[in-house]
C-alpha cells in the first residue's frame, strides 16, 4: 500500500457540514456588500514578490518572516503566495486603470498564505473577506467601511465585538514622531527585547505593536503619534468619529494601534473580541492613500478592511450562534432498482423547478439492490428533509408517488401518506416549498 499523504501542516481541509457554514457566511457577505454597492473582484493567488516588499514594507514581519516566496523555474521571476490581498487589489486597479471614470467600491474573498506557527485562529493557509474603497479621499468613506463591518456583525448575530480607532496621520507628521520614539527607546534600551532592538532604527513604530508583556508599561509611556498630528489630520479623524457617533457606534481610541503593514495613513481601526484568546482581532483596516503610487499606479486615495473568516466562524461557534445548514426539501425512497429511470426523470423535473431532492443510492454490498425500506427511512430522517417521496411498486403501478411528511409540529410518525400523480408531483412540491 502506498504511503498515505496528508495535508500540509496549517493548511486545512474544509469538509461538510462545516463547508456549509462557510457558504452561509459568504452568502451573508454577498448580500450585505450588494446593499452597500460594493462589487466583487478576484485577483490571482500568486503575485510578484516585489508587490508585497514594496507595498507592505521590507521590515514588516510578513515580508521578513512569513511569506511563501519562490523562483519561477521557467523565467526566474520572484513570486509569492499572497499573504494579504489589499496590495493585489491595488495592483489590479492600477494595472487596469479602473479609476479612470471615478472611485470604485470592491470586495473579495479567498485564501491567503503566511508561514507561521499554526494555532487556534491562525493558520498557514487562512481566508479573508475584504472591502476596499479606492478613489475616495473623504472621512465619510472611512466611516462607511466601519459601518459596513458593524452591520455584518449584526447580520451574523455576533456580540461583544468592540471597535478601536487611531489616526496615523501623514508621513510628514510621522517623521518627527519617529525621531521622538527612537530617542525615547534609546533612553530605555535596557528594557527592549531583541525584536524591539532590531526594529529600533528601521521601523520604531512597530515596537508599539509588541505582544511582549514585559514591555507594555514602556510602550504605554512612549510618545503618542496623535500629539504630532496637524490640523487636517485631526479634522479628518474628528469627521470619522462624528459619523460613528451619529450612528450609535461605540468605539475607543487606542493610540498604540498601528496595524501590521507600513502602507497605512490617517484612520486605522480594529474590531476585537475577548472570546478568542490571543487571536482577538477579527477585522482590521484603515486608509492607505499612498499605496497605489507606491506600486507604480497613478496616485489615488483608498481605504479598506479585511476580516479573518476562520476567526469569525470560530466566534460564531463560541457565542452559540448557528449557521442555517442546508437540508433537502425531499428524500427519494426507491425500493426497487428497476424503478430508477422513472424516479430520476421525476427528480429531474423537481430539481428544474428549484426543489432540492436527495436520492437514495445503493452502496457497498447492496449495490445490486436499494436496501430495506427501514434503512432508507432512517437515512431520509437523518438527511433533514421535510418529506419522503416513496417510489414503491404499488404507487408506480398507479402512476403516483407517495408523499410522507417528516418534519413539522403537526406531523405524527404514523400519519398517513398522500398520493400525488407523477405528472403533477413537481408542481405540487414546488408550490408547497414556496408556501402557496
């Protein structure tokens, strides 16, 4: 026997019935995005490595440690499995000149890849849903995206998700803050861990995002970026907050919130829960007005967010929420294999009218027969179907199918079956499903 192959560590199969929860979430997202006039974009999983080095920043954890990068064997091109998708969306927008006729509101869903230690809510292949608004400079679009995310939590029935906000201002405001940070941390160098010492002169702002508990007091006392912001940046931030307050959205200001990529400016935000341990951020984003120009496009403002699908689904489970798992409308019970041609013809008519039907199929040793009625009824009940359609010899001799309800408060186990003529059963089942 050949060696059994398994999935790559940290890259997980998504199997039924769990895959139905993913579909449920995706359907909720699609419907909500349509209400906000966001349109779907799909970009490649593999992008040029330079896109992320230039876009995310050379001294970010993602670029330095986590990217799956390789050389194309045909032409030697440096390629990378996307670790996030904002850069890819921006590349596509710039490459196809999508902003020539005005701003665009876009959303995406799909897998991302980072080489890190797998743990709860953090995998090497993980999935994100993101929303990006490109070509709009106003604070009202920052606020719109936050309102969109908040509306999604309500659609999913999530509770106890808090919003944290900060402003990173503009690059010319960050430069004096950067100098102040370096001076402050150099004065306290004996309290810095090795990671912080490495970042001190290359990217001191990232030290504020440290997870080292021994450094928290030091970070809390560090110079605050918001104290270096000019009038325009503060006004933009005030407009975002005013819109959120007008819509009853609670938030807190976190002056240490910097996000993990270097491309952000002005508004940054995270939605956080305490229900998932250390992986508490379920959604984060902000404004990135300079990224399009950074990767070679025509300068344009932009803002967006991404959520972690695995973390959101885990939070739904943690809070006792449940997705609406799909079940068939009917289960076809077939006592004799000789009836299968007529059975399948009838089921195809049902399916063509939008009725979901699961057909019983022989398996294993019973491949030459259909199995007992008792076993078929057990499978019909386990399927969750509302009705059993019984294609028995006596029923077919009358040109009919027996219909037995399996669900509902008024349904008794011994309730008599009703007969429906084969030529009208599809219309009957369709009208019954539609509640007519």
